[in-house]
C-alpha cells in the first residue's frame, strides 16, 4: 500500500511519466558529497537464470559463478517467489564515472577427476547447451544485451547467455553465431568476460547528481587477462566436450560510463520495450481484432433486440383464449424455464469461484492500467492477484449460497465447504505436484516450504473464513424471486435439430470469444514461457472488456435459439457455452508448445502442461460464469415483460 501511495505522490508533480512505486536514485562521483542523498557506488544484482529450451529456472549460484561471500539478498514479494525470482548481490561493484578495464573477479579451477568438480562442470555444460541466460540488475533496470537483427534493427534482450555450443559437425548454436572464431568442433565456449556500459543522464536545473538511464552489456570470451592486467586478450575460452583433467575459468569485467542527453529517467525502459520482436506489427492486428469483434457484437445485439421486440409485442397482443392456446416459441416454456438444474450444487460452486476470479481479474488489470504493476515493480502483478483472490472469499461464498438456495438446495454445509475447497483445492494440488517436480530438479522456481505454509495459512485462515461469512449472508437472504411460476410437472423437450442440440451449440459458442483474445494470448504466453516482458496492460484491459461483452452476447444468442426450440435447460448450457473458450485456449497452448517453443526434457514438458491446466481451469470458471449471469439476466428480463396467465 505504501508503494502505491508513493507512486501516486510521484505522479502528481512529474512532467514525465514516473513508474509508480519507484523513486529515482541519484549518483555522484566519489568524493563529491555536497549533494545530499547521492550514491557513488553502483551495485549489480544477479537474478535467476532461465532458458527458452527449459521451464526450469536456476539460482545464480547453481552454476558455480563468482559469488559474494556475504550475501545481501533484497526482500522478495510473494509474486517474485511464485515466479522463481531469486535476486542476490554480486561481487561486481563499481564507482560512478570510474572506468575499469579487465578487472578480475575470480578464477574457478575444476578437476574432472574430482566427482564434485566434474558435476559442476557438467552442469555448466548443460546450461550452455540449453542456452541459459543471465539476468543482471543495475538500479532496478535490467542489464541488456543489444545486437543487430534483420532490417538493420536492434533487439535489446534483458539477459545474455552464459555460453554456447558448437556441434560435432561444426555448426554453431545460439550465441556462437556472433563470432567466427567460435569454430572448434564439439566444444563449449564460455562467456567469461563482460563489457558493461552504463548510460547516465545529468539532471538539469536541479542539484540531484546523475541518474542511470541504461545498462548495456556485451558478453565475450577470453583466455584471461594480459600480463599487465590492462586488457583481456587471447583467443576465446572453450571447453571440449571430451575434456579431462584440470580446467581453469577466469572471470573478468570492464566498465565504461557514457552520458546520454536524450533519454530521461522517466522513459528509460522505452528502448527495451520498443525493440521487442513483433510489437510494432501487432498493434494493427490488435486494433483489427477489436474492430471485428465490436462489429460482430453490434450485429448480434441488433438482431437479438429486433427479433425480441417483435416476439414480445406479438405475445402481449394475444388476448383471446384461442390465441393463448396456440402459444409458440420461447413463451411456451415459461412454466419450466426457472426449473432448478441437475447438479445444481456443482454449478453454484463453480459460479461462486468464477465470480471470485472475475472480480480479481478486473481489479488486477485496473491497477495494472494505472501503472502500479509495471515490469519495473517485480512480482507486483502476481502478488496483487493472490492477495485479491484471498480477500474475495466472501463474494464467492455469497454467490454460491444465494444461487444454491434459488435452485432449491438444502445441503448448505456441503455447499459452503465445496465453495471453499473444491476449485482452490484442485489448483493447489496441481501446483503442489509441479512444485515437487521443481524440488526434485533443484530449480529456483521450487517454492520454499515456508512460503508454501504461508499460502496455506492465507487460504485456511483468511479465504475460508471469508467464504463462510459470505455463505452465511447468502443463505440468510431469501431466494431469488423469479418473474414466472414453475409448473409442478416438467414439460417434455421435443426432438431437437442438429444445430439446437447442446454439444454443437457449446462448440460454436466459444469461437467468437476466443477470436478476440488469441493475439493477446500470444503475448501473454511469450511473457510466461519465452521470458519476454509484458507491458500492454491497457490493451489487455480493453480485450478483457470485449471478452466479457462477447461471451455475454454469444451465450444470450444461443440461449434464445434454444428457448425458441422449446429447450429450457439453459443453466448448464449457458455456463458451458462461454466456458468452452477455455478448451480453445488449451488447444492453442498445445499448438504454441509444438510450434513456438523449443522446450526439451520430460520435466519441462510436464511442468508446461501442468501450469497450462491451471490456467485453463481458471479461464473456464471465469468465462463460464460470465455466460451464466448474462443468460440469467436475459431470461429474467424477457419473461418479466411478457403477460403470463
């Protein structure tokens, strides 16, 4: 909360856009202490290492790089822990505007005859083979590796590789293509030297010193420093795959400082975000998708309102008994349309959880649009979502209880227990199994036991009691009054044509909602599995609103057709019609896995599909609830304006 208030305070007087929750840090040259609150030492922090070829992230120390003896680990929020971020201090430390050339950090010596050394070297080789990437942080900015891509454009990657591999056939893999000297067959090239360039901007008309606006890195491979230690020389450092005996890796770095008058502190993230692949191409695609969806939604709404208006006018003009006996269309089923559905308990539980997810998503995206959950505020998005979900137990219990009572249910204890434990329990069980796999693999994404206990405490001590409180008020209130009475004897549903049968309608219902989200889905999956930054929360919020409208209208339209065909079983069908969008999401995620990702290994594959199943379940409950409530409102509305004897 303090971060948000600080962010709001920063926003008001600023001429530029300051990322909320973050204040600029000023830097001065050593000895110039006339400016208050001005640092001279620049600390470099290291984060977990990850790869696009593996779902398993690892801590910096897992690869036996140079590490600091006294570790000063910054405090991590819940979101960072859930995403496996492990930020810690490093031995790389430099003074502002004090260039350094080929500074030695440490030297690691391995003996393959020693089992411990051999295991460390094998793990390092595995990391280079899977193209694991460093993620370094300076002044809360990612240290970026910028290189040229096609059409003369630059791509700035917020990470750089630990090394690369040249195959037995002499084909360089990944980063080995950048240097023609990397030509030794069946060998690993280690990037043991880095050239760091710090860009800074001097604040004019204010005595605040300088602010860092970019930190760029160029990874290199050298045999070691020269005899005078002034320059790193020699050929690249490589390790043959079949090497045996002693192997030495010296780690060095160089630092330069460049003044940049064009980039201001408030816009220092722009050069990373602008260089993201496909970003510029996708703006038109997103706008195109939104226009199409809005057009289709307008068409659906217009047809529906026009037809309904005629129906209601025709039904209300039937005054004679003969006319009343010849009722047709959706008015025929007025005595059965509010008949309680089968498995009403399960439906009410799903709707309670769906309401909880809907409110959580809406509030999280709203805060993200305001900039509180920006990429600079690490882990904030996930932390916000989890805290909101815990606090929204009361609406879940209330909605489930109220609907269950309207369905004529009496087992209120079972209802409240299922609302509190069924859907969260399934998600937690899946997550726990995934966590066991991560533990077994020694990954940094494995949640510590203490955090696991803390999440269980949040669930059992806050979410569950709030669900019980919500359910108490839900059961205490009278059931929802329907505009028409329900007949004692259920009406027989006539034989349906192929298009009005449940399954074809459910399959068709999910196509339109999925059509409006699949472009954003590509970006979201990229940010999760390809470790790219996601920052288009404004568009995502817009797509969220469009998704709600599209789910509602598609479900209402199909519900109207089924009622006209004298099929009054609309409750489960409306939930499953829009909920089927999650099945399309699952199919797309499978397509994305095989066509876009290069993930290898059984553990990574299981983790990908395990986490995808959690996302699909959440999306199913979310979209299904939208469809049900839209249909419930529609049915209540149309039967309340028709004269029924």
